[in-house]
């Protein structure tokens, strides 16, 4: 048995020795070099594009524009984005392509013998624009005076509603109502490996793109759509992927590099072409965690029983949808929290703006919704003088709950399990442990420090897998090898397209194959992430791969066992796992079954704040997770610790400055992700294993869960220490000090 144990990661040696090759490393010797030109226009119509000087520049091979794209559109869930901005709606498209709606819309790709030559030539491109008015945020966009997409009648393009019970009656029954407005900020993914890709036409005349992403088959489909060719004529492979977190779920270089490779081939140039964005290009050029505004009301009786939840959610989608319609769904559900709510009225809107698009990011709307729900619950507990864990116990969902969508919940609801463990390990009544003093600003005398301590809690839940009726499935292929007269195979091969984005899924899959086939882990070989060898696994997102890929592997091994028993050598097994179907919510009532599985978590945070400077230090994080079954416990703990570190930056330091549709701090020297000295001093991971009825070996996903509850637990701890509630973040020292001063005055 290897499931439940901690074998060495299969990529560990390569990664720690530096021998793993990432997309930026895999540059063929004869490769041409490409530079992508952004429009640098948040809203403007292209009037003229002059490439004369660029094409004459030394070393230039070609320039790729909208004229080279057969179908000039793409999008994961909506075709609302052009591949290139071009003149006079160049190419077929469902979206007008002569208007730039985002500063990082693509204008052209310059290809040259060297990167230096390509950059020099790119600077010679001359473009003429008619600058148009901006709807730069949801406040400006809601009026529809300026339409981001003129072929639509409104910037509000996706709306969701929940109508449960009677909201007026629920509020009438309430003895106390908590009402507040929350501002949720953008966040940059800041993965170590920025976007890079190499493209060429292979020996089978397939357009081939080697890159790093989260879903090779979706990349393949989008490339094929833009090129107007069958998917079989496109091959996508992934090198090692230096992080993703949702930021590589949508297109960046995949389509433009495929178009470039095909144009080179048409020109008779049989050479690969490589592109590697700079960090600045990456920060400007890919989507972010959504910013949102949520106005919320929570009604309850004096014993803490919830009577009603009301909320209005305004999600800034940016210039294009990406996955905003799906993120909105998660946020929409999660503002009600992990609680029984008899009466609810929730209205949520995704709104186009002339700004950086929002898209997938670890948690997928869950962190924004949980911040609202848990902040409201913490305020309610304080208002009523009830233990913050006890008030959650009184309202927590169970297997018998109908849920906010009135359709019941998948079996295995674990809210009470994580709550009870949290109450045992970090009770609100327990005194805070002694913490070492700290001097947040070295230049200040230590005696000026005014340290206060606090503890805060948050509880949450997050779906595992695709939601709201989005097609969900995962394929695996397994081959048993051995002698014709052998009773058992001597070697097993796995073919799977699951993207290894750092989470350890390739190791977990080999563990699961070994267990399912009853063979030593050293006798399992695997080929990953190539559309030419593997079926569609779906994306590395939504905390789904261990659950979905594990089930696909179980089925494939079972099929191979049957073939082996029938005498096939080698014995092949293919399986496509489909979980229980989900469905979109009713547009008027919000009734529906949006998810087939959830993960559950609770967190307690102890912090110290210097009220003289506003600096916060996180002393301890207790993170409790019902994971069903830990396939690889050490990797699982790594996921928890990594999620907390990333959520720590979101909560305390990472501030993306976006003004008039432009990112103003596109460098890591300006956008402050946490370093080793900034993350929590102590993180305790507690793993609960109540088997999920559908999960492989009972496992459910966990990679997003620790992220969901961190920010509200921190702000609750800050309130416990200072008496100040924060309805927005990041909690930078200046922001904290400003609120402390305002409260004092």
C-alpha cells in the first residue's frame, strides 16, 4: 500500500537540483524569437497600423497580426476576446476586433533571429488610435453610458439570484441585523515561471505548442478554433510548470504562438519560434483575482440563530469574461457561508469594465465570499457576546440541510467535524500563548512598540470539481506489461494529461496506480501532459485532480485487469470518469444542485499588532481540514502551508494598483509578495479523514481550502486585539494605523 504514505515526489530531485526544464528553458538551438506587442490602450479604436520600419529592421523574419488569424476570437466559457486587435474587424469573429478594451490586448507578434532584434523591431511599430471614453470600474460601468462591448446592451452581462423563504419575514424575526459593505481587492498570481512557449509544425504537420498551463486539451481546442482546423491537427505539451494557481487556466501565449508557427511554415520557414514574457509583461498581460464590492445584511435572534441573509455582489470582470461567470457563481453561493439560512435574497452581477480581466485564482470566488460571510458571523458573535465557535455550531450545515440552493448537499458534510476540532485545539476561552516581542521597524526604538494580541476564527467550504452544469470528466489510460504466462504484470504504464503545477498530482497518481494494480510504486511508469498520448483530464483547478484523476485511474486499472485476465499482453485499460451531474441555478430562484462534492475547513489565527506602527505579525495558524483521505500526507501539508502563505500575501501585503484601466505597479519590487520572513511564525495542519462517499480511497480535494478562510480569521484576530473591524484589505501598516487612529479619535 502506498496510498496514505509519503514516498518521495517523482520530480523532487530534478526540481531541487535545477535539472527540471521549464518552458523558458526549452529553447531549440535553431529557434526564432518572438515578442508580443500589447496595444497599451485601455479603450481605443485602431485607425492605422504601419509595420514598414519593423519589417525592414535587421533580423526580422515576419510580423504576425490579426490578418493572420482565421477566426479572431477565443474564451474559455465565452468567445468575447480577440486574439489580436486589427483593422476593420480583421478576420471572422463574434466580437469586434478593431477596438482595444484592455491595455494588454495583443496587437502583433514580431519574430526575429534574436530576442534583442525582435525587441528593437517591435519599438518601430507605428499605430494610430482613436482614444475612447473609459468605464474603468463597476461604478462607472453600471450606468452603461460607455459600453465595453458595444454589441451588448449592457456592461452587466451575467446575473444570478437566490430567493429562499421570505427575506422580509426573516429580517422581521431578527433581534439584531449586521449590515456592512466589503471591498475585495485584486491579486496577482506571481508564479515563479512567467508565461513562455515554443511552437513549431511537427513531422505529422501538426501545429505544436510546448508551454506551461493547466489544461492541455482546452489549450488544444482554443488553438484549433482560432486556426479553424480540426483539434487533431494541434498538439499541446507541457514542460515543467513553475506554478499556476489559476493564472494559467486561460490563454496567454498559446494561440498567438500557434498562429506564428503556422505563418512561418506558410512562408517556408521550418524553424521553431520561442517567446518568454518578462515579469512586467506577465503582470500586465494575464488576468487577476477579481475585485468585488459586496453589501451584506445578516439577521439573527438573540441566541445567535440566523434568520436571514441578504447580499448584493458586484464583480468587476474586467474587459473580458475569462471565467468571471463561473467565479461569480462560487462567490454567489459562498456569501451565505457554511450555515443554515432559512431566508435569503442574494443578487450577484458580473460587470464588464475597461480594466484588467478577472479570472481563475486559487479559491475561485471562495475567498471573496468567505470574507463577507465570516466577517458577518464574527461581527454577529461580538454583537451578541457569544463564543465565535459556538455561534457557528448553532448554525452549521449538516447532511440534512437543504443548503442555500434548496437542493440538499452532497453527503459527507464536515462543518461540525472541523468546528469541534478547532474548539478543542484553540478554544476562544483559552488565553493566548506567550509570544516573543517583535520590533517591526528596525529604525524605531523598541520601547515605542505598543503590542496587542488577538485570536480570530473562520470556517468555510469549497466545491471540488466543475460546477453549475459545466461538463466534468477525466480520462486515464493504463497498460499492464508482462510475460504471457505471468500471473501478474511486471510493469504498469500510466498515460494521463493531468497538469503538474506544483501540487504533486503526478506523484499521487503513481501512488494510486500502484495501489489499484497491487504493484510496487517503482514499477509504475508514466507519461504526462501531451495531447498526443493522453485523453482529456480536465484542468488542474477547482481542487479536482486528485478526486477526478484518482477515479479515472481506478477505472482504467480495472479495465486493464479485465484485459489481462482475458490474456491480452500488453493489457490496456481506458476509462473516462464522470461524477454526478451538476446543474445551473434557476435564474429566478437560485434553486439547483451546483456541486457534487465539497471540502471543509476551519482556521484559528493568533496575531500580534503594534498599534503604534500598524504592523501585524501572525504568530500561529491552526488550519483544520476534512480531506476524506490523505493520499500523500506530506504533500497535503505542503498544499496547506503554501495556500496559507499565498493567502497571507493577499491579506497583508499584496496591493495591485489599477487606475484608468492600467496596472501601475507591474514589478515584484512594487507588488509585495511575502518572503520567508513574512509568513506566519507557526502553522499547524490538522488532517481529518472522514471518507468522501465518491472520492478515490475516500479522498476529496484540498488545494484551495486553506486559502478560503484566512483573511476573515486574520481580521477577526485584529478586532480581538484592537476592537477595530476591517472591511477591506490588504492590511498594510499604513491602512491598519489609519483605522486605529480613526477609531481612537
